[in-house]
């Protein structure tokens, strides 16, 4: 059997769609359905790179047929981890145990070293009813010198939630929340009057979010970065659904956002959810989530939600407050997300 051929390809390469499908299929194999970046979004992301991260697509072929691939993320900002490289690596089930994964990882490490990176990071999803010891991705990572340094869980919520259930959850949250906080919601880019507070809260969330032993530096966010993110996401077909809590003085005390891709008819992505530590324990997180779900399900008479029937989110294993909120809303754990890290040199 011929060894795999590993090449760097761009969005205009005729193999790009097969590369995308191979990585997506390998990640979805024997797991419950979830979100994966659409081909349309991937093409735009690679064709119009931003200033914060450069992405590289590596395709693995054997006898001209795509059998796997990897996508590298190389941070570029001076205020984040420019010594790291993140990788999503997948091999089609029928091509596993034939040297494809090892060849891809060797190419990743070679490219990372040429870019002056010292640390390689990867994520492995293990179904909750399987152990890392029996899961191919976890065994592969550990056999190649990577160590699990952070654990989260992936959750799914069936939507739409019935209106009586939303009212019940909202009423319970209102009883425990601070009356000094007003929750506002909208669809789309962040309004100018909220930009400063939104950026401040994102910066604080980046500092607060548990990351285990991962090599990570909290990203500083300003109004321009919020605008740039909104612009780039919109270009890729995303609509943002947002809610934020304001105290009596107009300061942001919490926020959350849902992401809806026009290219994904199945899954909505729950992104950030954060509450200021001085306002925790007052059910503010629940108020924000319910307000956002209502906006998602009701916007344009439900047209924004459309046929999508799942919301996907992640939560670190020690974040007991958010896990409790997720369970009360109805999220169920489906995967353990294991964050791996190791030296680029192996």
C-alpha cells in the first residue's frame, strides 16, 4: 500500500470540499450529531484570513483519493499565545491504522516548527458512554506524546422549548435574580451603545473561563475587535442572537450569545455565557439564557430558528453553576471534550 501524500491546500483547490468532508466525517463518526463548520464558511474563512489567526488546511491522499486532513490554527496577535498551534486532525474510518494520522501529525509538527511554534494543542471528543482508553482519537493523541490538560463536556438541547416551559423557567429565574438588572436582547451586530460594555465583559470572561493546564493567554477585547468579529461572522453566514444584563448605572453584568449559521439546517451554537462574579447566585445566568432562547425562537415568527432542532454548548467540568443552569434548561451531556497539549518536537 502506498504511503499517504500530505499537501497544503487552499479554498480554491478542487480537493477542498473532499478535505472538508473527510475531517467532518471523521469527527462525527460514532458520535451524536453536532455542529461542524460548513463548507461555505470554511471557504470564506480561508479565503479572507483575519489579523488574529492564520489557518492552514492539510489534505492527506492515497492514490489520489482524499483519506483525511487537518486544519491548523496559528495565533497571530502579540497579546495571545503565538508559541502555540491548534490542530483538528481527522482520518476517514476505513483509512485508519494505516499511517495516515501519523503522517498528518508529522506534517503539522514540521509546519509548526517552521513557524517558530513550541506547543501543539488538539481536542478529542469522547462519547460519554465510552472511555478515553478505548476511543481511537484519545489513544492516538497520547501515543504521540500529547497529554490531556483540560476536560469539558459537550451538551445538546432539543428546541424549540415549549412556551409554557420557557415561562416556567423565566418565572423561577425572576424570583431569584437581582431587580437592579435589566436584560436586553437583539439579533445581529452589537449596537454602538453596548459596544464598550460588551467588549469589557468579553475580556473578563476570557480571564475567568477555566482552561485547566492549557497554554493560553486571555485575549483582550475592545470595541474594534467586537466590530471585526461581527463583520467576519456575518460574511461567513452567521447571525448572532445576544442578550446582556445592565445594572442601574448601565454597566454590563452578564451576557450570552447564540450563533445561527445559514449553512447549517440542524444545529444552533451556544457561544459565550458569562455573569459578573459579584452578581452570581442570583439566577441572572438563567434569565439571560431564557431571554436569548425566546429571541431565537420568536424572531421573525420562528424563521431564524427554522428547521434547526438542537442547540450545542460546552461547559468545563468544574463549572458547577453553569452546569446546573444547563441541566435545568434541559441540556444533556453527549461528549467529553478532552484538551490535549504537547511539544511541537514530539
